[in-house]
């Protein structure tokens, strides 16, 4: 498993809290957020809050034929 830069299993000073920002609405939250999702677009990780992820999933479901769900 790969650690994030600055993370250490060898003690030391605790890392500063890292904030995630929703790429769609700008909501901020400390990580980790199990209800958030992310995508990698052009090599950049973009995070989406649970509300925006839910809205996006509903939009995707609307494009699918009923046989898919």
C-alpha cells in the first residue's frame, strides 16, 4: 500500500488536516469521506461530495435503458 506524501508510519508530528473540495459545488470536508467519490480526469483526481455524486449517478441512470437497472 502506498502512503500519501508526508504520511509516515514512524511517528513524528501529526500531519495537518487535509481538506477535500468538491469539484462541482465547492463543499469542503476533512478526509477521508466514505460517502464522497472521485474521478481521475487528465491525470488529476477530482472529488465529488455525496450530494453531487448522487445527482450525477441519477443523471447517468437516466441515460441507461431500463434493462441495465
